[in-house]
C-alpha cells in the first residue's frame, strides 16, 4: 500500500503528457494533445525521415515562375550533352508526332444543323472534309513554306519543334501572323502564317516580379483568364541585337471576333497555373546528372584499363640497386639501366609473327588489374533507367534501345502502357496547340475557297457567325505515327478479329497501327483492284471472290439456290 499523501507517478513524454498504457501489439502513443498522436504518417514531424522535411506550400505560379530559368537551362544542358536525356525526348516525339502530323476533319454536322436549321448531314460532312483536308495539305506542305512566317518549316516540322520545346521547356508558344502581301504577289495561297516563339521571350516587362494581373509574361483578367502576352523583342542572350533585349511587345490573345493571335500551350498540373517551365525531365534532373557522372567514371576506368595492359617490373629501384651493387656511385646504376635498355632493343625474337618476350635477369611482367567496369554497373544502370522511364512515361527499352532481356508478352505490355501516355500527349498537344492554329487557317479557307456547303446556306451569315460556329465546324482528329507491332502476324490477326466481332473499326485500326486515314486506304485499295483487272492479273485473296462480275467476301456464305 502506498502512503495516502504519495501520488502514483506517471511516465511523461517530452511535452508533459502521460503515455497511454501499452496494449498488446501496439506501440505506445501519447494522449490527446500530444504531437505524436497523428493519424497520417506523412504528417509526422518527429520521425527520423520526416523531422527535417518541411517543404513550402505555395501556389503554382509562385512555385515555378521564380525558378523557371534555372530549371529549363539545366534540362536543356542535359538534352544537349546526355544520350539518355536526348533519347527520351526523341522517342516521345517520334512516337507521338513522327514525321507527318495532320488533321482529319470531323465537323459536328448535328450541331451545325441544329444551330442553323440547314441540311447539314453525314454526306455533307464527308464531302466537306475531303475538300478542306485537300486545301489544308496545300497550305501545310507548301513547297515555299509559306505556312511558316520564317519560310523554313512545314506545318509538321513546326509542330515537332513546338512539342520538343514543350517536353524540354514546358511551354509551346506561337504567334499567328496575317501576311496578305505574299498572297497579292502570287507567292502564297493563304495569308495565315505561323511564327514560332522561344518561350524564354515570354516574360514580364522590364523583368518585373509577378503580380495579380501579370505572371510570367501572361496578362490576366479578373477571372485569371489570359488576355494577352508580353514578349521580349529579342532573346536576352542575343548580344548582336542588344538594343531590343530590354524592349517588350504586347500582343492580345485573340482578335475582337475570336481569331487567335497567340497560341500558348503547356500541360496544366494544378489549378490557377499560367506558365509551363517544368518539362518531363524536371523530376529526374539530379538522377540523370548522377547517372551521367557515374557512366563517365566507368568509361574512363575502362579506357585506362584497356590502355595500360601490362608493365615491366624491375627488381631494383635506384637506392636498392646501389645497395645490391655494393656501391654508392651513380655511374654503376646508370650502366645497369643502359644494359637493360640495350638488351630490350636487341631482343626481337619472333615466332610465327608473334613476338617472344625474353626478360632481362631479375625482371618480370605484371598485368594491370582493375575491377572496372564495375561488375554491378549493368544492374545499377538498369534500375536507374527504370526509374527514369517511370518518370517520363516511356518504356525502359525505348530509352536504352536494348530489347535483349524481354519476351513478346513483356515487350507488348511495356509498349501498350507507353502508348497510352504517348496518345494522351498527342491528343492534348493537338487539341491545345495545333487545333487553334488550324482554326485560324480554316476561317480564311472558308472565306477564300469554294467549299461544298448545303443548299440554302447563307454564306455571309455563316461567316458572320463563324466565331459562334467555330467549334463544331473545326472539329478534327489529329493523326500521327501508328503504334506498330511487336508480332505483326498475331496483332494484325487480332485487329481482323476485332473488326469482325464489331469491337473495333477500320478507322480505329488504321489510325493505331499505321497512322493512316481509313478512307485513303479504301480509295487506294480500289485503285489497286482496278489496276489488277486492267492488267489481267489474278486478284489476291484480300480483294474477295469474283462471281459474275460482282465482288463478294470470301467469308460470306453462298446464296441459297432457288427451288
């Protein structure tokens, strides 16, 4: 029994709170009010891995804009000088855009019919799309490159450069110019011309800090919507154009009737974000830098190991040599060295083209022994590349171009996962950057060309309403390279079965596998069948059986004879 005046003692934590009595299988926790009583481990401030971890909680613009320049400069340096970084960007570009990035018109004829009351239907959409796509190709692939204000690139090449900037810098920026002089001189078909802008030039005037109305060179309205952009007239590093470095030009985002003047696209990751600057390599910059240093160290070690294969070891150094010769006179040592040199110069015994080494008395050959390249280098590099692949949305094999350690199933699984990310990037880039450019061109095309409009359409009224009807009229699907095949036979058979079962269509399969337009494929097949017939060549199986001059599918059952 404790004395009445003696209170029971308790074990207190560092905040003076008594510990709860330990229960079986549970760690002791502080009572209510103690900082250890935290429902989430991520909020723990006393653990060994979190006690000094207090990152800032900031808005997206405050989080990125002040650090944008140093982030971008480091990523660019990696892409210029590191094969892994350069390969990642190239793989994404080649798979998302390829060498031909083009739209297939898909006007929303149902909405147009409902808004105008005219006979817009599927047949009209088909004819109109073919005509518009033909005019688009004339503008986008013009031999004079008049779609580019600088007359250097085709449309696909400009989009390739823009998406490369998006992947590295985080921004893609272009200004749409109206240059009627080229049309009047008979040089260009259209006055619309695209001018690519380096994202570095998009910045606040006089290098001021961000404000509520202007952030990272983007002028905002009361709702946070961009209404204009401030561009430095020359890049800050252009010493040859020094007078324009501290001059800015303000360009409104669009005209009064809605035609875009500036197209600015970046992958938005948070609400209230107005600038890019964090490309796909940003989260792995330090890891890539460390891998580059490690790779170079291993390569240097391998070069040294290969250069110095062996060395000749003498039994005497100058001091021990003098002691062995029982003299302190340096002349005797020099004579010894001379004798060795003369011996090796005269010793050139060769047997079958191979030199036979004959050593001076007391000498021996020692090989250079080195543990480099390190035995775990390949495993380390594989783990690092998997981390990089996970952060950039491509497969490890796409980065390394090494497919030796995968089978068909694993290779196809990796490619399918990467393909989801690549198609998402293509669709977002097409809708966010390429489509506004096409919309501006389409406005001029509708005014300039004789397009097949439905009967009863008041073209003047339609042009006045072009801003209102711009979205349903300019809808399109952007085509890039196909997904390709790991096993062409198996995957093409799967595509045929999917179409036969009604689970897929020729349009979907053509776009995913070859990146082609399904209607162009059908037209080409019709031309080929006609050519076979004209030259009297038996038709291949894919054309179907020929019965009484009519084509029937080889999979169709024969007609039932009449009784």
